[in-house]
C-alpha cells in the first residue's frame, strides 16, 4: 500500500502510503502523459457538471445512529440477483491500455478478485474475448453504443452474450460527443500501437477518427424504439445508462428495461446538467422498486457510497478512480482502490449505526435547509 518516492535518504527510498483515492489521483496525474491525463480528467465545456458531481456529496450530511452493536458488519449486496462483495462496481471507461499495458485485462482480474461487477466499455483496448480469458469467473456487464450501421451493434451484442456477459448497459447520453476542450487542444488520438479492439477490421478506411473509431459512427437518431430493437436481439437484461430525470426513468420502466444507471457521463457530455447524486431521489421515488437504480459520478470515499445507498441506489460505479488505480499498479492498483472504498464504506456504515446494506435508508440523510 505504498509507492516509492524518488528522494533517497541514506540509500533507502522514502515511501508514500496510498491512503485514499485522491492519493491515486495524484500519482496518476504525475505519471501519465499530459494528453492521457487530460483525456481521462476532461469534462465538457467549463467542467461545471464534472466538478459538481463531487461537490454535491459534500452538501449532503448524515444522521448517524449510535449504540446499535456494530461488532459485525456485512457489506454484501446483489445486482440483478447476483451477489457481490460490496455495492461498488467499475463503470465503463475507455482505453485502459493508455493507463497500464495490460489494460482491461488487469481491470477484469481485479474486479474478479474482489468479487464485484465490471462494466466493460465498447471502447476497450482489449477485446471482449481477451477480457473473459483474463478473468473467466468475473461478473461482467457490457456497455453498448448504437451505431448508424446497426449490424456493428448487433454483432457485438451476440458476441458478448455468447461469452457470458450478464447484462447490456445501453449508454443513451451520447447522440453526439460532448465538447472536451483539452482533447481538442491536444488533438487527442490513440497511439498507433493501440486500437478499439472490439472493432478491429470493422471500419475500413473511413476517414477522420474520433476517439479511436471513425467520426460520425454513433447514431444520433437513437430513440426509445431502439430499446425494443435491442430487446429483440438478446435475452440479456438491459440497463439504461444516462438517465437524469424522473420522466425518463418512468419511460425506462415502461419500456421494460431491468435497470437504470443515473449518470451524466462523468460530466463529459452536457455541461450545466445536475450532479448525479442530486437526481437520485426523484428517480428512486418514481421507479418505486419496479427496477433497480444504480448511480455513477463523483464517488471518492466510502461515505459517498453510503450517501448514495441511503438515497436509494442499489449499487454505485466508479470510473476515473479505477483508471488511477491502473496507472499506479495495474491489477493490484485497481484492487487497492476497491479495497480502500470497501474498508471506508464498512467504517462509515458502522459509524452511522448500520450492520448491513439492508439497514441503510433515507433516515440516514439530513436534508439541509438551503
């Protein structure tokens, strides 16, 4: 749990302990190239939404209960009926090989070791087959975009279903890519030795690239009817990622999906939208337990996880912190990030009087008077 610093004192390396997720962030910022760091860190436009995802947690206060015998605690929960060790999974993020040479294979092994859910990105620098081979017993969902050429989406759905992925996560907040200023300034491109492995050979000589595949490949005409189209292709449960309003949550339930991820794409799409934690209660109140509600965006501590669960999330997902863990030490780094969150979550639970995830509810939240 430490990194070797460069200031050698008396021939020995000084060690810096990795105590919280911010330590991994600082390490990653120092060790990744500027263009890579900027790509992962980017928000859209002025980054208001990206930053608010974090700040929103600091506005929420807990109401701890005491004298509740917290000598034994249990962080286990289930997602879609499958047990995981604690309610934090890995959100889909692109290009893990930019952070660590083994890329998504290392991420998959770490989540398998910790026994939680890994949502594999369409934009992986390892193929869906390589990821399964690296962690054959891991619990995985696959994140999907809809392309203008529907055959491309269709083929990948059939591939992941055959490989044993357990759900499809349809990302719905990218009819077009948000404006990320530093990526434009840096003219961000994947280095020549990396590619979006799942589409190797799929897009031939198709002009200018955007984030590893030809520009204008995503289908901006995607609509609710495409949920039915997707259901016709697969027996896998469908989870919609990118919902921020109760109206869309109701439509998701009506269209027969199995889950919602409340997400603003890490603040990388529409700037000026709400922080995800601020959207959670209205969506949970609308859904009323008919489907599972998950959340990503801004989770940095165990008490953030506790707040999200108290407001009704079944599980949360982390994006950038997993990348920082990879940048630090590959599989081991991702494991450490998850372990720190698990330890912090267990401690926050105990200090607020909860012995199990089932005991976490909205009574834990103090709604501050604005």
